[in-house]
């Protein structure tokens, strides 16, 4: 499911360990953790995490698919999208650095991701979103997901078809 995904303004580039340094800056704002908890990781911690992600899931029935979001016009990384795929279901997530928020980047990236997943045989996409995170709810809606009545660890489960 790897490979670059190209949208109107973005390239979703398969995650590499070499992205850690730039992504530590992109993801460095503590405000990004308001709904998910934790704190920003430094470049060394991201490098270690990216090494594990690039190595892939230890479970052969699970695929870890991770991309960095490159804004082509500015030539810089601005966030990430990810999918954990089991059979024909993908759990997805996205994050865009604070300076690039409010420009439709997360929506464009999520739509590109959902479209790629659908072309790769995924049928259902799932996201877990904090009930007060209106921006992520708007991204999920734009990507074709709808909220369910299911709560998981304080977040609402959203589902929709893959394929965009």
C-alpha cells in the first residue's frame, strides 16, 4: 500500500527514518497534543519511532502504512497520515503542524489516503476522534466518514467507505 499519493497540492510520501528531523519541528507544538495527550517528541525519539514503523508490523495480518505530507509549493513537510490495515478495514489518523492548519491540508490528505486505500482493496475506514475536536470531525466528514455511537478510550468511532 506504499508509494507516493499525489493530490492537487500535496505529495503523501512514504515515511522514512530520514524524515524525523524535519518532522520533529513540524510536530513540535504542544497544542497538537491537546486532544490526544502526551507531548511533542524530539528528533531522536521520532527517529526511533519511525524505525519501528518502517520495519512494519510484527503481525503479518496487519499492515502499517505511514506517509509524511509534503506541501509541494512550499517544498516542506507539514504533517502525517497513517493507516493500520487489517483485511479490508483501515484505521486512519492524520496530523498537520500548527502553522499549516486551516488551509484544507488535512482534508486533502485524508481524502487522498481514503482514495488510495479504496484502490488497494480496503472497504471500510475507521477514525477515532475526540468529541470536542471539531477540526478533526470536519476532516473526517469531508473524507466520507460519519460518527457512530461507539466510544473508544474517550473518542468517538467514525466509519465510512474507502475509495473517496
